[in-house]
C-alpha cells in the first residue's frame, strides 16, 4: 500500500494502479486499497469504477470522512446532486462539525436550485470568502455540465451576497466571464472582465483576457484565455465576518438567460 501511495504522490498513476490491482486479488482487501484504486480510476476518467470502489471501501470502513468527502465531490462532478447530498449527510451524522461536509451539502443544494436552503445551512458557518468559493464551485460545476443558465444564475446570486467585497466580486465576475466565453458569448465575457478589473484594478489576469478578446477576429471565435481563478487570491480583503442569513427570491435553477447588463449595472464602481 505504501508503494502505491508513493507512486500516486509522484503522479505515476499506471504503476500505482498495477500495484493496487495485485493487492485486490487477495482474499481480504483493505479499505485503503479500494480507496487508492478509486483515485487511480478517477484519474483515468473511469467514474463508475471509482464510485464502485469507494462504495466497496466504505462498506468495510463506514466512518471514513476523507473517503466520503471524495465520493460526495465525485457525485457533484457527475451532476448527481441528490446522491452527493446524501453522502455529505452521512458524514454529518457522525461528524456534525465537518466544515467540508457542510460546504459540500450546501453546494449540492445550490446545484438543485435550492439557494435559500443552502444559505440556511451556511448561516453562521461560512465567512465571505468561503461563501463565494461555494457558489463559485457550484457555478463552475453547472457550466461544465452544460447547464449554463443555472451556472450564471448562481454567479448572479453570489454577486448579490458579496456586493461589498470588491476583490471577491472581481474574481466571481472573472470566472463568470470565462463561462460566457466557453458558451461562445465573447461579448458578455468581455463585459465581465472589464467589470472585474474595475472592481480590482490590480487584477492582471482580467486585463490579459480583455486584450485577448478585443484582439479576437469575431464574436464567438475560439480564444485562449487564462482560466478560472482561485478565489483564495482575494482572501486578504477586509475581515472575514460570518454572512447574515438572507433570503433570495426568484431562483428556480434558471431557464432564462441572465440579463448581464442589469447584473453589472447593480455593481458599484470601486474607488
């Protein structure tokens, strides 16, 4: 097992999997072997085998938080939000103080369009940076699943919640812009990048993408941008008080396209 873990640490996935496959022929297979094998299959994009292996490990060792978190996050990635929520709930039954499980459950709620329920879970738990990261993660997952309207609606709600945090707003706008470009809507992506740099004039990646898009030959053309940004970059902004609980009305998962100009016009100019 230690050899397989060493190979994984070195990202020598094929060698790690060969070692693990040999170990899995034993009469009794350790849960850790199944867990590591799942990681190898996940790396190869074999999600079904990865889930099956994680479930097999969980049967043998049902109270492993790390393993359940991986399973829950995998369900989120596969757009299986209800199964993800169930998995995070399982953790919270025996580890009620687990922040990653709480955040995972809230992301599940967001992907199911249950924004107010997600906020109720996060109330008193998440600070502004954590809240923005959760909305950001859910939005990116929705966009990767080709559910563009739902993803942009999540970004819009995050902007409403964090309107007084300009650096966080700039990062959300930046990732929103990346989403629009992936959707082939370069003009809207450009507007997001321009608003992002207005919120944080030091945000170089936004400036880079503005230059790239303005030089693009035509709207919707393929461009090479700097990809989604880690919201931890803006962690230094201000204090990190908890978010007060607030209701957000009118969210149904989003079948209509977000009115971008209305969203951007509601964001105050910094400085």
